[in-house]
């Protein structure tokens, strides 16, 4: 492989992890570890959502964290989205 075949490295800060998308092929094979049902990708919240189990699994640095203990219950607010201060 020559230097001309190596793609240039992104500039520092050029790749924001928030812009990373979940590969649709990954969504086809991943299932909720609790309910074994399908997952939906919520890009805004960066979560994989299991409606069947009522859980949302976080995505950190482009990696789905498929641990039940790390999941947010759908009936609870997002962390940091609590009641506004009076």
C-alpha cells in the first residue's frame, strides 16, 4: 500500500461522535437482552429503544451499551432532563 492509498486522518475534532450513525445491519441482528425483541434507533437521544421491554440502551462513542443495568426506563425522564428549578 502506498501513501497515496491511505486515506487522510480526520482533523482533530472533525469527527463528532454525535454524528455517528448506527449501521442498519447492526440493528437487524441486535435484540433487547431482556425481551429479545427488536430495537429502534433514536438518533436524537443516541439510544436503542426496546418498546417491548420499555427500555432505552445508550450509545456511547458509537458503541451500543446493551446492559440492562445501563438502560433507561422509557417511563422515566432522560438524565439531566428533570424538573426545572423553581
